[in-house]
């Protein structure tokens, strides 16, 4: 699988990245560790050598699953993890990084990201300069190789960039959720900041596997996803019907069509979660789908039938409150 440079870091990452939110088990149902490990390993062997995790996913459980699956191929894998919004003071960042290094059984993290801006989820407001001072020191010590941010607006990235080289932004981004295009993407393109799109399949909605009447139990995070409710969900189902003929023409799945469209956007990579080895192998096939300019435009227009009707400008895809 061809790789692309992460920002200007010199680190090369795959267009498809294995996501591990679900590996932490918290907020997900039906997740088994043994299957998670098999899926992570299958993704690596299929060419997806980049994996994204976070300290908050199952309070380190996800990071430990990554280590269990990939420690013996660490020299060929790229590890990305994140420090949560409640750990953004200088000493907290240092301690969180040490915890992640221990969980991941490694002596360096390729990309260390601020998971949410200070103040998110009622956390303490910490000046970005303080947080980035810690990250710069970790980088100088060789414990991290690059610095990224997640869930930041353009204004927040611009502020962060005053204090450190920012090599990536991780936003929610998919064909049905595109707030980043109007806000941070132009800045990222101009400043060579890679966009690492999470929820690139809208938590499975873009695979077409959920019918019109599908509902989720309260413990499943998708029950809080704005795209799975009311008119948003109905429009998504109609859009999927329009996408199916395009997918059939390319002899690919709806999910891989959506991934192929996403990784064709400027500087964009897709972080795709996996539950099984079969899913991991299938995700890798998305990189072989080369969409024509006309089909990219057609898919774009179909997606806007959903995004243009979203009722609010809040870039967060879930109602967590």
C-alpha cells in the first residue's frame, strides 16, 4: 500500500488507518479482545501499517490491545495515540505520555495528539501554550515524533501553530458529515497539515448495512449519533440508494466507495474501526478503488443531499449531553 507523508514530519502513513475506539470496549457492545487482536493483525498484514488509539479508549485498554497485536512488528508500524482533555497541564501531559508508552510497550509514539481542546466535556481550561510546551519537550526527548490535534477548529489550530509544528488534524469527516471542509480544511491544505478523518463510515451508516427501521440500545454510542435519527437518517438511506449503482459499477462495496471518495479529498486519510479480521482485509481494498472525476463529483453531490439539511452547525457528530 502506498504511503503519504504525515504533515511535514517525514513519517509516512497509510491512506487507510486502523481505528481502535471500539477496541477499548467502553461505549460499544459485542467487542471481544481476541477478535480485536486478530483484526489489528489482519489489518497490518493487509498493508494498513498505521494504527490510531487513545488513552481514554477503555482507560488504556485499546492501547494495550494494539501492543498485544503489533509489538513484534513495532519497527514497521506507525502508532498514533492521544492525550485526553483532562490531562492538558504540563505535568499531566508528561504523565499521560508515559502511561501510553507503557500501555503500547514502546519507547516512542509516532504521532501524539491532543484529543479534545481544553474545556471540552467540562474539563479545566488550560492555555494551549502550556500543553504544547510539554509536547515540544516530549518531542525533543524523542518520546514522540510528531504533534497533532483532534476536534480542533481552524481558530484553535491557528493558535496552536504559534507554539509548535502541528502535523495533523483529526476531525469527524465522512460523506455525510463534512463540517471540516468549510472550517479547517483550507488552512490544513495551505499549511501541509494532514487530515485524519475519524468515523469515515459514519459508524457503519455508509456501509448500507442498517435498514430504515434500525435502532440501537442506549449503551451503543450510535444511539447518540445525529445521523441515525429522524430526517437525517431518512435522507441518508435515500442517498445510499443513489450510491449503490456507482459502487456496483466499480465492483466494490458501499463502504469502500465512501472510503475511496474520502481519501481522494485533499490531504485526507481515513481512520476505520474494525471488529473482525475480515473487515480489516476489506478496508484495505478501498485504496484500489480509483474514482473518476465525474464519479467523485457525483458522489459529492449525493452526500450533500444529507449534509445540506443537517439542522445545526455543531461539528460534533454525537449528542453526548
